[in-house]
């Protein structure tokens, strides 16, 4: 009980001291506030991007994976990328048919090819992302439709001129009207709208809803089979068979391309968890760098706190002498100043949290940048700031505790 009373008294004295010198306390905290705000803002941005990427990539599901001409999951190396550009041949329709016919562990395998195209409706034109897809892409990628239907097998086989459009195309070309059944042009060819996808939003100003999907065979009819940027999306029979399905697909790809044992793959494969993991490794490195930089600001803030606390000790030398004369122990004096420096830094951390929260809310409200405030960053930031205050308050607190009461009482 005595210890609790002593702590409460020390906290009360420390709080009174901080209130009596508001401007000095704020200026002392400025470094801690800026460091905490920066750390939490960076962590919020990284966490928001992690959530966004995980949400977008996870549309393949736990049993999904992708096959592309080039996929680099490790550290990006421009030299390695250029080597793969020269070595890796384009994916082909015949290769896709070969895998689809011979794979035994795949529930579905779909094909897509993308390019930029010019869309037009009346006098309105817009550059859009055009993708040729097989009918099963809707189930493999979990595409959500707001209106109409998706491309069917019949559409693909008959090379129909039909399209599923993104919500932004609907807003630009078919404002206030039902677009299903209406026509527009893609690179000068008329297409009928059969479906509208649900809005996906935007990232860093880049709209995710400015796209059109057409049957793959229609796409090939328009642009040919060569150099069309083909890729395959596949799903295993179950998540438990994912690795076996990927191994089987890799073997089929190597067999089709006549690769000998020991030769490197001339294609890339990645499951959704691998893509998410690669992204988190990248953002983890960014976060580590941010923490290192912010730590420097924290140390600077801690040094400022130590200097201010030394000045406070000098100002209160007479008060310390009085307290010692009426029975205060060295431990009581030391606790008072340690608690004061910790409270000072902790309050700075809390103000930094509030500032970071307002920044995150403002960024989410007025920009397309995704930000998610992680509770772990809040706890870590406030904890670190309090520890900085505690650490850099030890020397001033010890100096105060060791003052001679007689000399302190004589101090003017």
C-alpha cells in the first residue's frame, strides 16, 4: 500500500509539473510526437496496402495459382528480368489446351490475355484495360457482377462480340441508364454489354474499374494469337492438393516446351499465399527501414527530454531539499522524476497516435490510398515512447536523488 501511495504521489507531482509548464512540455514532446506520428502513419499505409493486396490476390482462393510468362517473387533484379524476357517464350493457346487436356489434379484452368484498347460510345471515348477471358475465369477469380451475366462457353466458341464492363465504364458511357443490352465500340468493333462488375475502387489514383472483358476467342480473332500476353489461372481439386497440382502443371509445361532435366523453367508459377508473402516481405523491409529512421528521431527526442529534465532538477533543487528534509527517500525522489519523464514521453506518444489517426482518416477520405491503422503499431509506438522517456530520465532522476539535502536547501 505504501508503494502504491508513493507512486500515486509521484504521479500527481509529475502531472502538476507538466501542467504548470505547458509550452515547455509541448516543445519537449515535439520530437516524440513527430516520431510517433511518422511511425504509425507509415505502418498504417503498409498495413492498408497489405490488406488490399491480400484481398485482391486472395480472389484465387486457397487452392488457386497463376502461370505467367515471368513471375519474380524474390528481390527484383533488373538483370534477371531481362534474361527472362529473352529466354521465356510467350504462352500460347495450344499450350493451354495441352495442360487442360492432360492435367488430372486441376478443378479448373482458365486463360486470359490483356492489352490496352480504345472504347467509344457516341462521342465519348476512353482508354480501357481489355481482357480476353475463358468462361470459367468467373469462378476461378471470383468476379462479382452487379448486373447481367458473365461470358459463357457459347460466347467463346462462337466468338461473340459481347463484353462485361467495369463500373467506371458504365458511369462514363451509360450514365443513368441500364447498360445491359446497349452497344459500344472496342477498337472500332461494336460490342454488346452483357454484364457490369461490382466496383473495385482505386489504388494510388489508378482506377480498378476501367476495364472490359470479352470472350478469349473474340480477343484472338481481333488481335491474333501471338504476343498477346497470355496467362493461365488454375485451381487445384482442393487446397490440400495445391502443391501436387502445381507440380503436375509444372511437369506438363516443361514437357510441352521440351525442357531437359536440369534446365530452368521458362515460365513462372505462384500461389496466392506466395504472392501475398512476397508482398509482405517487401513491405516488411520498408517497415524496418521506417522503424530505423524513426528510432533516430526517438533518440533525439529522448536527449531533449533528458536535457529538459536536468534543467527541471536544477530549478527544483530547493524543493528537493525540502522533501528530503521532511523524510523523502532517494527512491521517492528518483521515482518522481522517472515518472515525470515517462509521462512526458508517453503523452507525446499518445498525441502522436491521435495525429496519425487523423492523418489516416484524412488520407482515406480524400485520396485513393488505402490506410488501415493497426492496433499493434499504436501499442508499440506508445510503449517505445514511454520507454525512451524512462531511459533518458534515469540520469536526471539519479542526479536529483543524490543531491545533498543541506546543499539543496541552501540553493537559491
